[in-house]
C-alpha cells in the first residue's frame, strides 16, 4: 500500500471515530433532553388537593384545587398553557371545545382562585374539576379533569 492510501484510510478511520463519538454524545446529551421535554409536556394534570374520593365532609367545606404543567390565571386572555378551574357539582364534564356554562352546577373560578368554599345539602355528591382556557372553553384530555365522590353530612 502506498503512503497516500494509508493516509486516506487513517483519515477515514478518524472520521468514523469522530462520527461514533458524536453519535454517543447526541445519545447521552440531546436525546434525554428531548425525552424530558416530552415528559414535561405530558405531565399536565389537575386535581382536588385536599379531598379524595369517598371523603365525608360537613355541609360547608373548603376545596383546594391544584394544577401541574399549566399556569392558573384569570379568565379573559387566551394564553397557551394557562387557564382556570371550574367545579361541576353533580354534572357531567363539558365536552372539549365547548364553553362551560355559568350556573349553580358549574362554579367558575375565573379570577384564578385555587381555594373556595362550597355549601351542599347532605347526601352523596360527585364533584368534577375541569380546567378551561381564558374563554371558559373546556380543554381536550383527561389531564384537565378530576372527579371525586363525597358524602356531605
């Protein structure tokens, strides 16, 4: 083999080693970052923070609402990734894309409240927490909903 052929093989070998090292770096640094971003975007959830399914409560009781992966903000502006809570009392969830009605069974917390007090008659009740955008439009997906059954004494 000539020196020219050996030099070309050596350069080719160095290029292949460089590509291999680059691929390892991408696999170690870049891909986990992409996976973490995907996980963060999927980590959206809303829930009743102080109540669990099956709780027994007094006629008047406090409700704490919590959210992860979204910003709780007052109604009005449409800002991606933000919205506010609604508590639906003994009512089904509002389908995604529809405006949540304003009545006794659909409590709006459009000031960005995360704590409220409810007064319900004695008996069994289903509370549904639904997150909506700044225009009170229900968002798509179970991550924007929580449901519990309580007994009021």
